[in-house]
C-alpha cells in the first residue's frame, strides 16, 4: 500500500484501470445486476484502499433508514454491521452532509477527509468510524447526486491518508457512475409504472388493450382476454378499425400513447352502451340464481368499487360484503374480482 503522496497526477497504470471501470459502467443492458456491488472490488484496487463502500441513507417517518449498503474488503461482515449501526444514528457528524438536501459544494465532487474536516484524525467522525470498524480509517468519498437527491455515497477507506492523485482517479469515475445510477433508477421507475398500469387496467370494468400501430395486441386486461377468447377475429378487426380512425362506430375508443424510442401504440378501450350493465345484471342474476343483495354487490363490484365503498353504499358491514363476494365466486366458479368482472361481461 502506498504512503501519502502529494502529487495530483495519477500513474498511467492507475488511469488505465480507472478507464476499464468507466467502460464497465457505460456498458448496460436491461436486467443487468446493479453497478455498485459490481465495481467495488475494482474500485478498491484502483484506489489502493483496504475497503470500498457504497450506501444510501434515506430520511423516513421513523428516522434514518439505510436503503442499501455494499462493502468490499477484509472483515466485511463485521464492518457491515458496525457501519450499518453508525450510518443510521441521528447525527450528521458522521455523514458530513445534509441527508435531505446535500450542500452544493459536495454534490458529485470527490472529497478527501481533510477537506471534510481539517483535523480529521481527531474529529468526531473519525472516532465514530474507529469505534464502529475497530480501526482508524481515512476516507475518500463522493456523493453521487441527481440535482439535490443523493443516489449513493461511494468511497474507500484505509489507514494511510488518501492522496490528491487518488482523488483525481475517483473524479474520473463520477460522470459515468452518475449516468449509470440514473439509468438504473429510470428502469426501476419504468417497472413500477408498468406494474401500476397492469393493475389499473385490470381494475377497469370494461375490456382494455394496448395495440401497436400494425394492429398487434401487446397487452390485454382480463376482460379483454375473455373477449378475445370468445370472438378473436371480430375483436381484432374492431381494434384495427378503432386505431385507424375509419370506423367510429367500432365500439372501441383508441387513445394514442406517447412512447419515446418505439413505434406508436394505442390504449384501446371498449365503449359500453349506457344501461348495458343494468340489462346484463338482470340476465346474470337470474342465470346465476343470485339473491337481491348479491345482485347489488355484483353491480358495484363490476364498476370497480372496493369492499369498503360497497359497504358504505349498501349500508352494511365490510365483513358482510366479503361474505357476499365469496358467495359470488362460488356461484360463478371464479377466483378473483377481475375474473368475476370478466365473466359478468362475457357470459352468455
């Protein structure tokens, strides 16, 4: 391990190793493992550190919460435990930045421990770190941020002070690491949006489809799936007519979706004639031998209402509604609310 060296210029071999890390961060495929635990072993080597670390602390209703912690180095398990306890304490003496909104002077800028606190060795932060990890450590770290939000604290630890040259090396990694973390966060959000869209379409009391410009059905909710299984060819023709705009009486409404980087798609929803639900309710109530109360519950259920709303509307307890819903499942041989709604609209 090298001793403290005031030079600002890194060695050529270290620069090349840092460039290898940059190439690793720039190569991304959806579904790839998170980049932080992937690069920590190499980061430890590039910066001649004993330990490399990445973590993120969030402020919640219950105080500080450690969202993630990755460490690479000897005694990793013991260090993780000590670091976790230290990171979530109600003090900024250790983190040296405001968790809710880090100081601009610290965002995306590598910092030596002496820049955080001139007398680092005798500082409260150094003592806390010593107590948690069982040894005295110098640190070199960077707050990877997007605007005023911390994406990750990334840094390295060792006994000897880090150098300006090593700070320069860490600075080389900041832009690609920030871009990679932003990309990973975007894909996480897209997965969340996709799950919310699926749940929302499933809750609709009418058939819904996502259709490509060429008329290919990319997704359909349970009611849409039931409709396709009954009259696939006719429904496909109606969907194509709806997205072309040439047949306003197709029974479907097409809404263009704005998607960057892909061909145009449409959200296509079946239009239900006013009063059609009431008319169908009379038919299925007789066919399924429903009681008057079960019929009332079914009418509200297919409109997408939750049990609490149904109970409030009918002036009964939520447990009573749950019993009626269970009875409806048994009489219709279905297992979920979406399946029951699909059966309601497609049963002959």
